[in-house]
């Protein structure tokens, strides 16, 4: 890195970016409990060449950043003659995502890759179209509607526990189980439909897209969006089939009798109106919102649950603490919403899993107009990257950054800087479904761990691999052994 590109960042005291009242880190290190440190991909010592970088992007993007990325405030690199910047300094991140967010748009490669599956919904829309969608959607995911959605979570989690108990401790592919469960919850939360009839088809669509068309290719990054490449043609074919499938799901939902009160997200989106213009979503807009919420919501929640369970299986003491907390919680459809505030350690485990394994491992923006921050020029079309994978393991912001320590997120500890932890993004484009996603993950995790002791079935290490989301590198097998607690005995 040419440190002249970072302006006066190196002249700033390192501790200045932490909240006031931060504890003495040397004292904390000496008195820290023994912590589990999960395996992670090897960190390259230096920058990758263009071919190595291209291979890494298609196989495991978590290996694209060199060692200094986890220590520097800003990293400037080149790819095919075009500079890109990795921002780690919280003030720089706040500038791009909050203070001058209107000057930064999704990169052309991101739009090219994701538009076939999420369309022009909230995730990819820009300008006035995005403002209209955000204003219209926000009330449908406000805190007051979480109890309605949580009932669907509790029902699906209860049924999942019953299915898991019937497996009698046989080895299971936990990622597949969590994907199935999260998809079931997404279907019920969106359509009040059980997904047995359509769930398999939906999973095939998403899996095929992620494994082939969702992987970045050299042509996606170097060709202008106006030039169609062979992968674009394949994505168009996928989109035509995907739209037909989504239309079928919506038609099935619309055939059900209307309800005076909202039953699910679809009811809320159907009734939603822009508070400024009074406009409703068109049929195409509604379809794109539904697709965005199902695709983004179910996959990221499933990933968060998998990594939470993996970490707990590797840290038995933490698992037992969570089980004890969950044992007395009321996790039924009627009581789950009220129990959420009590599940503080469970939430801390999910938060720490999102820190170590953020499903959205990178945020990419492109500057529209010239910008300047702290003496550093950001020219038009400069790619600006914020990588939660790097940021959440940055040595300036986190004690023992590679270790699993849920206590970081308990109320009596000092948190890292607000812009050093971004599992759901930040600023105007922060994930609109973040509260529901956290509620879902916390309730499902509590239901599983209070009912089962989760163990790894073999000794194979599990490494994270990032292409579209941060997934395990192989179908890891787990055993779920029933607990003999009072809560469990009352259930069966």
C-alpha cells in the first residue's frame, strides 16, 4: 500500500476510533478465559497476482486479502489497471455508507450477477426508485409487526425439533437442515404457506444460481454492462424460469381467502403504500420484493444458524450456558415474542457468529462523482470495498479477533466502534429485515440447543468458503443428542 493514499490516517492515534471508556486491553488479555479459536483460511502474505486473484474470487474470496489488510486503515490495490480500495477505518466507512451514501452505487458487476434473481427490488434499486421502495417496505418490517412474524418462526422451529428428535442422534448435514428450516420460515412468513410442495423447487433454483451463475467471472468484471456475455445469456434464461416460478407462488397465495388482519409479509406488502405518494407496488415490483426477501433472508439466516451451531459444538461450555438460558424461555407461538428480550446470551452467540462468519462478507460500491475524505481523493468509478470478513477480524478493533467469545456482545462489555461491526450493513441501505432476521436466528437457536446437545460427528475441520455467502467448505456432519431436561420431557 502507498500510505500517501491514506492521507493523515497514520498520524491518528489508534485508540481514537474506539468508544470512550474502552477497557485496558492488556489487562483483558491477561485475564481472558480459555477461548475456542476456529480454523480459518490461510492469509496470503502479500498481494495476489491477477490470475491468482481471479481463481480466488471463484473458489474462496476470503483468501483475497493479504495480512496487512487486517491491520491497515485503508488498502489500495489494482486489478487490470483499475484501482480498488478496501476501507477499514470506521470514519471512512461512515462517510461512504452514511454521510455521502448518495454518491456511491452498487458496482456494475454486482448488478450484473444478482439482478437475474432479485430483479429491481430493494437490494439493487437506486435513486428515486429505491427511496419509494424503502419508504413503502419499512412499515412492513417495523418492530410492531415482529410478533406476527415470530409466530411463524416458533411454529416451524417446534416442528423442526420434532423431526430432529426422530433422527435418534444419527449424523446429519446441519447446513442443509438449517437451509430447509429457514426456507420453511421464509415461506410461512411471506405467504403463510408450508413449503413442502414448493420448497424443493425453490432450493434447486437458489442452489443452481449460487453454484454457477452467482459466481463472479472475469467477463463480469471487465466488460461494460452494455456488452452481453455468454453468462448473461444463461442468467436471462434462468430469470425467465425464476419469474414464472415466483408468479406461481404469488398466484397460489392470492387464491387464499383475504384476511381482515395481516397474516404475513405478503399481506403487508400488498397493502403497503408509499407514505409520500400513496402509490402501491405494481405486480412486478411486488414480485421483486418477494424474491429479494426470500433469497436474501432465508440463505443468510441459515448460514448464521449453521455457524452458531458449529461454534457451540466446538465450545461445550458456551453451549451449556445457552441451553440453561433457553430452558426456561417460553418459545411457543404465543410466548416467543415476549421471550426474546430474555435470551441475551443466545443473542450474543448469534452476534458473535455473525462477526466471525458474516454471510455478506463484502460490500462493494462505485463512486459516482469525485469525492474526498480526510485528504484522500476518491475519483469517479473508483471501486470502494468494505469487507465485514476483514473488518470483524481487524486487529485494531477486536481483542483476540479470531476467537469465539460471545461475551463481547453482552451488555456489560464495551463494544467496538459502531462501524467496525456490520453484519447487516449500515446507513440508508442497512438491511431492512435485520430485526426479524435476528429474532428468527435467536429463537431457532434457543429451540434447538435447549432440546439437543450438538456435537460434531467427525474430526474434519470446517473452513469457511465465500463465493456468494460465507458457507462451510464441505457438508459437515453433526449429531444432535436429546437432552433430558424438564423442558424437553414436557414436550415429548
